């Protein structure tokens, strides 16, 4: 009679943004996980299904490194989001104020009848509102560029830290002695 090799697995599912799919797959493979499938979420993310041998050598160390890698991965995503967060808030507020100025100019020209100074003032206010709305995008890009320049060294340093953690995990997978 032939004896079968029985392997028990542990399973895990992870949700990531679509743009982070490959990076997440590489990260989990460094800790012994095998990808069993991926599926798209309605929110634009990806669900990755994983499995790993329950009797994996150095499992505690791998789990510890995996948690560190996930925290570092989240830090990188947070730093990337911080590049545009402040600029977006500014752009929304500035754009709203510019639209209000434009609307105020329209009100002056349309609601106050037979008043030439109000008509001229409304046109001037409307032009100022249009200019402010147009300038908003350029201010936004300038703020994003400045913040990106500030955050880029931290992102590079964190990326290097993640690469080192992944190398340690991969080394543990190939290590023979505990």
C-alpha cells in the first residue's frame, strides 16, 4: 500500500489596492505564502487568497517579520497619500472660495438692476473668481511637488527597510537549522 504525504495548510486573505497588488504578492511570498487566487473587489481593490504549510520552519520568526513588513507597507502607503492630502484639502477650500467669489460677481450683475457701478463691480468680481478658479490647479501641483520632495527621502528609507525585512524572511525560509 502506498503512503500519502499529508500536508495541512493555514489560509489567509488580504485586501489591497489594485496598484499594490504585485508588491503585496511579493511581500507575502517572502514569508512562505503561496497565492491561491486573486479577485477584484467592487471598491477597486484586490483580494488575495494565500495558503502556507502549517508546519513551516521558523514560523514564529516569520510571523513576527510578516507583521513588521505589513506595518512598513502601511507606512509607505501613508507616506504616499500624505503627498497629496494637504494639497487636496487646500484645493477644495480655495476652489470653493473662488467659486463663491465668482457667484457673488454674477449676483451683482444680475440681481441689482439699473445700477452701473454694481454691474461693473460684478463683472470685475466675476473675472477675479474665474482667475482664482483657474489658478487653483497650478497651486495644487506646486504644493504636491513641494510635499513630494519633502517626503521622498522618508519613502526611500522605508522602502529599504521593507526590502531588508523581506530578505530576512526569505533567508529564514531557506534556513535549515533553527
